[in-house]
């Protein structure tokens, strides 16, 4: 998958869950929950911290108690115990990470005063223990804390998020910037849009991934003032990063306007980037208008287009549900010279609800002038049809076709229906008993061996006793 798809999924997961690791040393990094303050420790709402690893340390027993309190959801108690650990045992090797765990417990407690204390603890850890094993987690937690405070009306927290989201590549980690952007958008989308716009104006290579994420965040709030920005990134003033352009084109799938349609058509006809064009085909397919369907059909019919892109267009045409889809796809199949394009046409036709599909597939199968791969492909899909694929017709086909490869495909098709269709099971049994080709008999017996029907077992015993 594309990088921007990766962080898209990550962002969606982060909005709902969190987790941790249960290591034996401080290097077993804890992963703070991203969800709000409600809920108990552990699972999606908590953090699992490392087991005690220094039994000779004077703070070991306090650490164990604090860990237990945190894991059972006693956040105030855990915070108090971690504070006691820091106060009573300032030289303990547990102290460096205790700042983070205390801050996390306070974050989960959730009051404004708790959040501010947690923020201060992270600042102190950064100053006093910059090499602590939990430093990276603490920075991420700090962004979440700022997000909570900003949602409660804390102006300084809001400004901190804004500053982090707009800093240059060298000044902060991109992951923290993306978290800051997400927090801003969740808190106040109207105020966040100008900041996202500023992020998108930085066309430097190092910020490309962040820009792609900004596009995704904007696409969740597709307002009238956002659409021109997306169009600029995709077409009018294209971003230098293909990932960003791809994200912008994907976002256009949510825009219903003549301008967006024209932009997508321009991308299809002028872009030289297959991934971007593929996103444009997807966006076109979501519109389900006569105009966009016509564009998709022109694209699928053009032999000069990259076969992979033609296949994508054919797929979406097959999903369109237009009345004349079957006839168009039949025309594509008859005229295409590329085997993969023809295969895509067969697949798309099989997805159609047109009553002619089963007969069309059988005609391809029976036509010896057709390419063998196409015949096998059509036979496979015919065998998968549960509504209008006649078992007696499959058996008749088996008896009449000379090609062993197709006979094997018929056996496979019958096997897929044998557990739900008695006629298919009986057809396999008949073939196993009467077929003279040992390899085909072996094939039929193999598929009968997959059946739970006692009649299949009887046939297997019958063959064994011969």
C-alpha cells in the first residue's frame, strides 16, 4: 500500500485505540493510549508498563505497587505512588521513567489540573532525563495532553499545538506534527484549516508525508473553502510529491462539482503517474453519472492506455450497474488484444446481474477458437455461480470437451457446489466411477475426499476395494 494509505489507517486507529508492551526492562517501551480519559487501564484504554527489573533497587517495591495500581485503573493512586517513588528515592534507576508513568496516570485521571501537572512532569523529564527510555512516548503523550487542554479552552495549549503543526522539518518529529494536526482538527476544524493550509504551502521533500496527512485530515471536513485547495494540489498547482497528489485525487472522490469532474478527466488524460491515475479512476467511479461513466468507458476502450489502468476502469464499469454494461463489456472482450484486459472483462461480466451472463460464459468455454486461459477463466466463474449455472450442463460439458485442462476445471467447479448441491455431488460420483483417465479419476476422488457426505465416503471405499 502507499505510504499515505499507511498513515491514514494509522491515524484512524489512533483515534480509537492504544496499547502497550510488557517488557522486562525500561527499553520495553510503553505505548500510551490515545483515547480520552474515560476507561480503565490496559486494553485499548491503557498502557502496560514493564515489570520491575531491579529487585535490589530501594524503589522496587514502590514501583511494583504503582504498576499494579495503573494496570487496575487506579490512576490517582498510581500517580501518587510514582510521585512517592521520585520523592523518596531520587537516585533510583526507576525515576527517569517514573516521570512518564506518573504523567500518563494523571492524563488518564483527566481533570484540567491533572493534565497541567502531567504536562509539567513531561517537561521536567525532558530536562532532567533526556535519554530516558520513555522519552519518545512522553513527547507523544504531551501532544495528547495539549489536545485535551485545548479542547477545554486552554489558549496556551492551543498555541502549542499550532506551533508544533507549523514548525519546519528540522524542528520537530513529523509524527508529533501529525498528531498535533489531528488534535487541532478534532478540536476546532474552522481554526485548523488555515494551519493545514500553511502546512501544505511547505513544498519541501521532508514534509511530503505530513502534507499527505494534512490532505487526508482536510478530506474529512470537505467544506467549500477546502475544495479549491484540494484542486490546487491535484491539478492547478500540483504538489511535487506523488503521494500528496495521490491523496488529493483520492479526496476529490468526495467532491461533487463540474470543476472536480474536469480535474479528474484532466488527470486521466495528462498524468504519467499510474498510481495517481488509478485514484482518479476510483474518484470517477464514485460519481455514478452518465458523464463519468462515459469517461471510464472511453478509457477502458482505448488500446493505447496502460493495460493495468484499463483493467481498473473495466472493474469500476462492472460495478456501475448501468443497463448496457453487459453489452459494453462484451465488446471490450471481443476487441481487446491484451489477455489481462480480456480476463478483467470476463470477471466484470460475471459480476453483472444480466440474465445472459451464464450463457455468455458457457459460449466462451465451448468455443475452441478462444484462448485456453480465457476458456478456463470463464469456466471458473461459471462454476462459482450458484443461481443459474446448471450442474447438468457442466456434466454435459465434461463429457463433450476433449481438453483435459478444462475437464479438471469442471471437476473443480463441481467440487465447489458439492456440499450444497446434491446434483454436483452425484456428478462427481458418476465421473469417479466411469472416467477412464486415471489422472481425472484421481482428481475427482480428491474432491470427493473434501466432502462430508457419506455417499462420497462410500465411493472412496468402493474404489479402494476394486
